[in-house]
């Protein structure tokens, strides 16, 4: 048996479908061109003056003055719980608020909620769900569209209730984009989507002639799509020109300038101009190059502000350096409940390898990590760690470390510390933004992001020279993702990880291994190089075809 699932087969077909779907007889590569045009909105779809919102005695934000122009692509960024979703709900007129908030002429809002996929009628089929909203010429191309969104053939007859999380997300997005909305508000739209679907959505939104507001933790997505960053921080909301990287790096530059009090203004202006020129050159590769460059060229010294945002301090320091031979894996295979997760997986790691494991089957990557950590046994094959290696592991499901655990955070982390001194442990928690009363929280009541920060603390205390991460950015806010990203880029040891975060994978990995149903495709390269390499594409096509 090949061991390939229907979902994996659909994923394989979709790589071809995205290039070949026939929606426009002249331009068959861009299904986005055939979506129904939305009516044109007024010049200012959203205007706010003195807007504020409180829940009881807690003020979420206040004094917000914000004007969104037609065609703006804006990201709302901020810590979890700072008010991003509340601001969205005010715009959608779901919450009363202080101040004035007006929607422009002819504005029609299309909203994609985090739980949008759960809202669809579960008893309708995929085809019926899209047929309900498709109008005009697009009705004759529904099957082609469904094929491009990985619902070709029999998949279009599936009922919504049997779809996976990723399938439901794709279906809900397609349904939304077929409606003639001119203000799209998207809350974590890339959750559960694979890289092919995300790339398609990035291109669609970059070319979308109307207005987009996005709440997302996906930095690559924000960089590709957004022209403005709306920073929701400590009850204040500020708008900055540029994408996420520009906002983050310019805020760091402003912070440094604020410290350099002795520098003359002329020197600082020159430094800013050099920074903008460098950034504009990088931005020239993007689909939004012209409009983004015009925005950046207008920025003055007063426009960049140091961020008040707090970042956890994440740094992994090995107790000892590993030898050259890290790990040898030969012919690993594993079947679970009749499904072949791993088949003939072989590779050898050397010191300094930072390997991203990719591919459509998340369960396969999780199983590989569990086998390497001794939590599961392979059906066939062997693996051997080098004698100088020590490993620490962040599983995708960390509930066993926290559920029903009554310990406070100091005592929880003390279990994993070689130094039991409370001052030392509290200091470590403080670096991860658990200070004062927060360090007395019981482990069982932590949020998903807080749990991951605790697990990262545990890993840092281990002194291991090999780090293994299974979807480490899940549940983290942008500040923690950025801190982890920087920490792993600086790490001198070896890393094995799986992540759906494109930017994280691109900046951390120096080697990519894709797990297919019949082995691996292994290449020393960045993630972007792996995705675009023609030899890799051919090797993958052969592997997946052999599995059908």
C-alpha cells in the first residue's frame, strides 16, 4: 500500500492546479483576476476620532484618531489581550464605544473570524457551499476554482462536517472572497493553511484594489501584504507606514537614536535616510513595491517612534559543544492505526545543522520527533545520537506538563533548574515576562502562550546542545515569536524543528528536509530556495507520484 491519504493526494494535485486552473482563457495562471469586482467605496472607508473602549473599570484603549484610506492594507499588531479584536468589533459596529467612528460611503465589510471555518453549514457539501455565493461568469468555473483550492474531483462532494481544520479554512476563505466586499477584515486567516494556500492569499490581497485589515501573527504574510502597521500598545493606537519588518526595525532604530543623545539631528536624519534606502531596495522585490516606496520616502525623523513593547529574553547556551557526529537516522518507518506516517526516512546530521522538517503531513513530523526523543518506537529502522549530544524538546502538545499541576511558576520551573535558589528562578521567569504576582500563578491556569514561554524557559535551563521544536510559534504573540526567532538564529548548536511560520523557517533553517509518504527530499538551503528550486520540485513530484 502507498500509505498516502486523500488529504495528501489533494495537496499534491493542488501544486499543479494553482498553475493550471483555467479561469481566464488568456491568463490561466491567476485565478484572482476572475473574482467578481466589488463596488467602489468612498475615499475613507473608516474614520475614528477620540474613540475609546472600556469594559467596566478596565480601559482597553482611548483617544484613538485613525483614518483608513481606500486601498490601504493595514495590520493590527499588539500583545494578546491588548485590544486588537475589540477594535475590530468596534469597526464592525458590534460594540458601543466612546468617540466617533464612521464608515465611508458604500462600504461593505467581509469579515473572516478566527472560528470562521466552524460557522459554515456542516450538512452542505463543498460544492454547494460555493455554489450558494458564486454569481455571473464565475459560476461556470466553480469546479476549476475548487480544484485550485484543493477541492478537486471527489473532494468537492465532501460534506463540510467531515473536513479537516485546514480544509474548512480554505473553503471559508474562498466563500468570503467570492462575495463583492470592499473592506476585508481578516482575523488570523493563515491559521491551518499550507504554504501554497498562503502564497495564493498573499498575492490576491496584494492585488486587491480595495481595503484590507489583518490581524495575524504570521510575519511573512504581514510583510507581503501590508502597507501600514497599526500598533495597539498600552491603551494607545498608532499608525505607521511600511510593512511589519520596517515597523519593527525602525522602532529599534528610534530606540537606539533616543539613547544616542549626543548625536546631532543631521547625523540622525542621514542614518534614517540610509535605513529607508536599504529597506526600499529590499521592498522592490515585493508586489507592492511602488506604493510602499512612496510611503517610505515621505517618512521623517518624527515619524519613527521607539516601541514600548516588551520582548522576552530568549537565549540558549549549551553546557558543552557537541562533536561532529550528531545524529544518524536509517530507514525509519512507522504506521499508526493503518496509516503510514513514516516510510524509509534516512538522514545524517552534523554539528551546526539547523533543519526544518516540512511537508503536508504534520503528524509525520510529530511522530519523527517523538521517536528521536524515545517517546515512541519505530516499526522499522534505527537512529543513533552522538555520544556528545544532549537534547531538549518542545512538543506541539504540552498539556502533560501543566494540566492539573497545582505548583506555582517558581516551583514549576525549579523542577528543571540546576540552581534551586528562588532568586535565580524568579530572575529567569522575569526574563520571560513573568514578574511579581504572575510568578505565583498555578501552572494549570496558564494560557497557551504562557505555557510555551514556560517550556522555553525549561529548555534554556537544560544546557542542551541539540534543540527540537514541534510548531514552537503556535500560541505565541509576535513579540515572543520575534525573540525566539532571534534566539535560534544566534544559537551555536544544532536545531531540528517543524513550523508553519514562513519567516521563522526562512531565517532559522540552513537545511530543509521534506518528509514525503515514501522517504525524504533533503537539501542544504534556505526555505525560499527549497521552494523555488526546480530540481527539488522534480524530486518531490516523483516521490508523491510514487506514493499514489
